């Protein structure tokens, strides 16, 4: 399988997760404008989603580096 084909699924999955997390953040932001909620509660829901976005993007970057270097087949030996 070519490197380009191996890159498609990690990018699609990351995009889906990031979009979901952004939808949660957007919904919480919209909901807090409609009916004010306490800031700690808002942060309780929003900060984990921001952490998820950062973590997934960093994992994608690492995965794409592995694919570029050909390391994705190394674990198959074990």
C-alpha cells in the first residue's frame, strides 16, 4: 500500500473527532449565551474538548511521521 493511502484514514478520523469536539464547544458557547451558566461549569465542559483537539492533532502528526519513515510495519515483526 502506498504512503498516500495510509495517510487518508488517520486524517479522516482526526477530522471527525476535531469536528465533534468543536461542535461540543460551539454548543456550550451558544447555550451559555442563551442562558448564562457559571464559568466553572462552562470550563468543565469546554477545556476537556480543547485538550482532546490538541491531543488528537498531536497524535496525528506523530502518526504521519511514522508513516513517512516507514515505521508502521516495524511492530508487525513482533
